[in-house]
C-alpha cells in the first residue's frame, strides 16, 4: 500500500533474473525503489522508466529500434503506476509485449505476473 515491500521486491528481482531480458520497461518509478531492484537483478540491462501520464503516445517501435531490440519476448514490462490495470494490460499486449508484471495496489496488494 505504501510502496513495494520485501515480497514484491524479491518477486520483481527474481522474475528479472529468471527471464534475463534485453530491455526492462517500468511505468511508475515513484521514488526509484523498483528501478533499483531491477538494476540489482540485471546490472547490464537497459531500463526505461516512464511517467504514467501518456504511455499510449510512446512510439515503441523507435524505442526498441534505438536499443537494438527486435524480439519482444526479450522485454520485461513492469507496471506500478496506479492506473487502470486493464487498460495497461491491453496497451502492452497490443504493442506486442509478452512478459508483464502488474502491481495492483488494493486492499489485497496483489501482484500479477504474466511470464
């Protein structure tokens, strides 16, 4: 409810280490804790941190081309931006991303992982 605790931090770290992505995209960096967790998991991997304001306006093709990424199965996307999760899921799947982690802050404080 007030940021990522140990359990979600470990889950994010573990998934990044397990998937070994060529690029990690994070929507909702806040104070930078999840960025730090991703960096600890994959120190040499590019991280793109986005503001949750207008991710639908991001030209993913040019972002990926700039980083030399052609295989979207090598990209990990982490959403912790407190936006409409269904909308974010649809946007990510429409863009072709396959590995998604959505942190949903509710009274249950859920984490959904689509490996």
